[in-house]
C-alpha cells in the first residue's frame, strides 16, 4: 500500500504536513516517532528515508489515470490520444479534463522531491564515521531528486526550485529557469557518479549506471553532446549487455520470443537480465501493505482496448474480462488510445509491412490483432450463437465505439497478472516491477547525441544494435534523423520512456540550437513536439477526431502543461509563472536564472 506521510508540497497554504494526496491510504504514522529529527539520527535512519524514495519511483507506473504519470506521458504525444479529453484547450490551470494526472504530476512530484530534500538537508546532522557511506546516501538522494526534477522541467518548463528541507509555510516561491535547474541537476549527478556503487547492494538501490544514464539525458538537455556520449558510454561499458537469448519465466515456451521475456514482470529484476539499469520493485506476492498502490500498475486497463464490450449477433457481450482469456487480455478502457502510426506505420520499413515484418517487437505472439473485420479473440460466452468464433466487427451497431473497443495492441508490454484480492477483481494489471532505465535506451541516447554532433554513421551503428537484436532490417547513416530515432524509441521503449518528457527535451534542444526554424523565444508558438504530433498522429489530422463531444485539439503552446492555479494563487509573496498560452501567463515575471 502506498505510504505517504505528508501532503503535497504546494497545498493551499504551502504547508508540508497533512494527509495523503490521493485516496484512502494508510493513516499517517505518529509524528512523535516519525518526525525527521527522530528518524535521521544514524545510518539506518537515513537508509529508511531512501527506502521511501525508492518506493516512490512506482508513482510513474502505478495507479489509476489520475495519478498514472506514464499513461499521462503517452496520452498527448505522437503515438496516442486521450479519449476522455482529446481537446487540450479544456485542460486549464484550474481544471483538467476527465481523470487526467496533469496537475498531480506537478503536485506529487514536489512531494517526492521534498522527501529527497529531507535526506540531503540532514545529511550532516550526525557525525559520520565513514564518509563514503555519507556520500553514497547523499548521492542516492541527489539521484531521486534529479529524476523528479527532470520530469517536471520537461513537463512544465520553468518551475520553482526547492533544494532544501522546508519546515513551515512558504508563500514566496519564484519560478526558476529550466536551464538553471538542469545545470544544478548536472552538478549533483556528477558528484553522485563518483560515490555510488557499480552493483547495487539490494534491489531498488541506485547505481553508477543509473546515474550516468540520467546524466546522459541531462547533458543532452543542456546540449552538451560530448558529455552525453561520455556518460552513455560509461553505462554501455559497464556491467550491462543487451539480452540476446531467451531467459526467465516462459523461456521454454516456444510460442513466445525474447521480447516477451524482456517484458515479463518477473524478469525485469532477475539476476540473469543484464539489460536492467534501474527498475522499480513492487511484488504481488508480498504483503499488501508493502504495495505502492492497492490497484497495481493498471497496465492492462489504461493501455488496452475495451474488447470485452464487443457484442455477438444477439447484441450480448461475446466475451468479457471475467472469462479465462480476460486474465491475459485484461479489462482495458483505452485511456491511452494508440494511433495508426504506432499500430501500423512504424513497422512499414524497407520491403516490410506491419503484418510481415521480421521485427520481433511486432510479432504475432506479442500483439493481439483486431483485424479489418474479425479479431483473433474468440467469442467466449458458451450461450452465444457465435461461441468459439472470432469477435466480429459487423456486430458493433455504433461504429464510433470501435475507437475504444477495436484496435490492435502490444499485450507483451501490457500483460501484468492481477492478484485476486478484495481490493480489485478485474484483471487490470497488478503489482509489478517496472523498467525505469534499460540499456537499450542508453544506446538510443548515445545515438541521439551522435546525431546532434553530425555523426550519423555512429548513430546508425548504435541503433542497429537494437534493431539487430529485434531481427529488424538494419539502417544506414542516411536513414538517421531525429524523427527516426523517436520512431525507434517508440518501437523499443513503449510503456517505458516518459514519451512527452523526452519530446519536450528534444524540442528545447532544437530551440536552443536555433535549428530548423525553431527558437527559444518562439517555443510556445512553434516547436518540434507539436510539429511531429501533427505530422504522424492521425487523431489531430483532417478531419480531426471527435469523441465524448470533444474535438481533438493540440496547439504549440500545449507542449508545456499548465501549472496548477491553486499553487500560483496561494503563493501570495512571490511569483510562480504560468506557461504561455494559459490564463495567468500575462502576469509572468522573468524567472530566476541562478540557484542560490
């Protein structure tokens, strides 16, 4: 069960005490015992603080859509659309459409930063007999803080910098330049890279590889491409290697392939998996009070279609989530509705199409196909006249419903067994370990750095290592563009990378370099993120997609998300800026360019 002992950093009065930020979790532990001054009194106390930070990494990939940040990071990108709110103009500083996590990423992100800051601020409150232990603990706290700040500055741009433990109300926050925050994160992680171990003492601990991987992203964000290559190479030359042979659970099942093995929850932290750099730990077979969220990952809920609503010839449901097949297929609700580009276009390369590609990531064993008329899912109701027959699209009376209930999906990425507990009965995707950083992404980060440096041959070599492993056709230097790199990220890292954050990072690189007509001064009116979404996402094409009374709308200023209005309103003695294009931006002042 998710344990939060303090409220959101930016509550109505900007206090750091209170209750949980979402639903009815465990009651707060008695302050008299768990107050920081009673916890951070020895090495064990600081380790307990790190345990909390490690657990909070599950926030990116667990929970319903109001707090599921990974789902949020795919909803408004080149690969998908939010069915519940496809019109981004209705997402404002005061309200967000549907059950979006647009505000909660900001609010909860600062809670996780606060918990890392408590460790950082109190690190010298005790006398350390071993400075190496002190520096390791400090370094790991730096990494957790950097991870969440990286997510925030690539979602909201300029935001307040809070770098120390706060013990009371503050009403004088100022927005700090995204660039100043990135510079601080770089400095912190360069220190951390010196002190964290190569191999973790236990699962969930941060290592040198995880630091260098995040550093590679931050160096890229700062347009320091040589250092990005150096950091990525340090990871690649470390104790990691791409998995190339079947392993783990199901390894002896010939129906599946290596891609299936890579994405089984049981295999992500397995000792034989040499590709994992950092993964969360959340196990359904452990006591519920250890779980981050009683509901689990929701991976089969958010990222799959509502196939279970397809009718038979009589109009009754042909199958359902509570049938034997439902345990594997899940109870999807299409919260993140992937588009034709992801399902089909990405896989049409060289002489191949999506339906005959050699790429294992689009193999039949890894996807559930919902064809032009019939599906490979069979009618499961024994009382149906169509029992045993494939689901049939012609029985759907309202073809508009097909948007939600009829599309193919990569169930090798979504399938997570759901424990049968009193907390949830539907197979929505239960507790599971989840990748945060994997070596395949490190190669793609280095390839991107080579691209920016004008070395497409080296970029193609790194990309081809990933493609060769997947048995995809290899590419040449002439094929390398930033769009192609993000195509490959989509093929390899779907449901792993925070897609929106990475697209924002690249958009700012283009703007900082003044490349291809982009600029920092005009980033809210023209940016690569918006241009790519418009190029490849048919939901925002002509005619524009309509659902639930909304017309799919995504404008350039929507690259950055709205800062919650209650945060700005409560900050009566300072100025937290709103992003351009949202109400309140007219009151902005220049952000701080340095961190005291």
